[in-house]
């Protein structure tokens, strides 16, 4: 059976550490590099439900996209049982459960998050939005009305809801950015894209979209990035045939939507 370190090394071949943002924290973040692994659970995030699922299923390793600690939005300062992050990290350590996280390096990598998103939405011949390699752009096989495309995005990514801004353009030249890529709207515009699919967009970005001449589709952080989990499962199974790799069944979109008039 492979060790945690051997699996980490293989994942770095898919998503080299050199591609990560300077502030990011990737690789083996919790656990024993020398521990042998028989079962790997793949999830977008290392959250309590995923940890409990891993323990119940006798998994030795969680492979996730978002870092479990020491990232710019949740730096580790303490390891206390009376804080949510402290409880989670203590549970991992006490259970000898390892966690490998591949974040912005997996966003930028060929075959990573953004290629998986482009492929899911049938964006043809996708190329990088800029030199960071994060984000992709290409075209659809045929031009479609915006509302039709919004419906396709919602169904394909299994979104609970979609926020969008209509710039009065049909959809043909499409940019995608898994997760929070709203700061890449100028790049999408410069490449002639009429539509940008990403998440975590602000009110003012929606407000300005029609004047800028670009349709904005906020499909949610989880749906635009969860597409990488099946890719990781397939990658691990191909590189370690003796391993059982499985996508988390417990982790799902956290955001719910209420629309007036719904029953």
C-alpha cells in the first residue's frame, strides 16, 4: 500500500507546488507521512462531517481542495477544544487521520479545477485567463440565450440557486473561474468574453456588469469547485490501483436559497 508521502508526491505531479499563490498552504498539512493508506476520502473541504465520514468508513487520508489551516482566511493561532477549528484539528490528530490539501496549485494546473469546470460546461478549447493560469476561457459549440445557459449551469453543477446579471448578450464566448474569481472580470472582458461563470461576486460587480457588457453568473463557490473531486478520485485510482478512493457523500453545498412564492 502507498504511504501518505507517496500520495502527496503523486498529487504534486498533477498540481505542482510552484503553481500555488504565495499566501497559500498546500500539501500534507496534518498526519504522518509514513503511514500506509488503503482508503482515501476526497472532498472539497475538511469539515466535521467529512472527518466523521472518514472515521466511520475507516479511511486513513482525506484529500481536499481547501486548506484545513494556515490560509489567509483562517490562520491557526490556537489548538483549543472550545473553538471550531481547534476541535477539527484535534480530532484529526487524535484519530491519526491525515489531510492533504491542493488549493491554488490545483486551480492553476492543467487538468485541475478550472479545466474540470470548463469541461463540465462544455467550453471548447479552453485557455488560461491570464499568466496566473487560474481561470479558463473558450467558446460554446453554438450560441445560446443567457437564461438557457443559466439553466444549463444550474443543472450541470447541481446548484441550489444561481445569481446572475444580464448584459443583454447571448452566450458564446465564455470564461470560467472556479471559486472566487470576480477580480478576473477585466481579463474576461479583454479576451472578448460575453459571459463569465464564477462565484462570490459582489453587489457592485453585478451592478456594473451591463455597462461593462458582460453577463455574470455566480454559480456558487462549492458547485464551481466540487467538479474537481471526481477528477481527484479518478487520478488516485489510476495511479494507485490497490487504493480505494471515494468522493465524500456527506459534504455538499452549504448555501440555501429562498425565493418568494416557492412552496
